[in-house]
């Protein structure tokens, strides 16, 4: 028989999911306010029902994890050389775990979990941006005439701006040489190198 505490758990799950989902909605992510709130409420509801189904509770809990895994995988996609949706997918995963905590009646654990998730989503983004200013990965593609430039010249330019080459690929069609580099360095050094290349008249194409 259902207890009033079970209804309380659902409202707590709605609140927790809404707090986390609001941050995702604010950043215009694919899984926003309603999606995250539904995941938290759903995981809580499944956990409540597993308590009433006796021996099947472990099987239901494991199926929650599997189901959330499929949902989270659908959020991740590759865009050029970047993978998008990893943070939102991880948020979906941890929200389901919080829902299971709430459904199991572990309110203190769920509260600490929600606080930590909000700290990660709201505060660590500034730390991430700071690191990004100091160390960025970019792909550069330069197309030039064989007689007007050389691969070694541009690699020396990269090193002159303190950009470290991680990977390179070159090919030639006729007199046109296409060189691609994956490099790391500070945002400032990337900007200075890009400006230098933009001002080079011998370059036909420049992408990054």
C-alpha cells in the first residue's frame, strides 16, 4: 500500500530535477528543464515501485541504469573534431542516480548530491574556461602553392608562437599543397598565429 512519504519523494525528485534541469535549460542544452525533471521523477518512481515488488528491486534498479545509458548515449554526437553532449549525458546519468537515492529514502545523500552537481555545473565552468584560455587544441588547414611556401616554414611559425604540434597531415595536388596540423597552445598564441597567417598573401585557403 502506498504511503504519504512516497508522494513526498516524488515532489522532492521534481524539485531536485528542476534545479539541475534549469541550469541545462539556461545553457540551451538538448536535455533541459523538463527532460531532467522527468528523469529524476521517473528514477524515483521506479525505485519506489521496486520497494513494493520485493525480490525484483535489484533487477529494476539495474534496468534504470541501462535505460539511462541508452538515453545518455543519444545525447552525445560528434561535430567536426569535437564531441558534444558529454556533460549533458553525464548530468542525465547522475540525475537518475539522485532519483534512486530519493526513491530509497536517502534524503541526506541526495541533498549533498544535488549540491555537488550544481557546484560542478555552475562553478567549475569558470575553471574550465580558465584552463581553456591557457591551453586550447585547434586544427589548422593551410593551402598554398608549392613554390610560394613550404611545410617546414609554417611549422617553424607554429613553434615561434609556442604552439605544439600534436599531429600533422600533408598532401599535394598539382602545385597546391594542403597541410593540416593539430596543435595546442594558449588562446593568445592561437590568435597571434592566425593573424599572421591571415596576412600572408601566398596562402590560398586557411581554416581552423
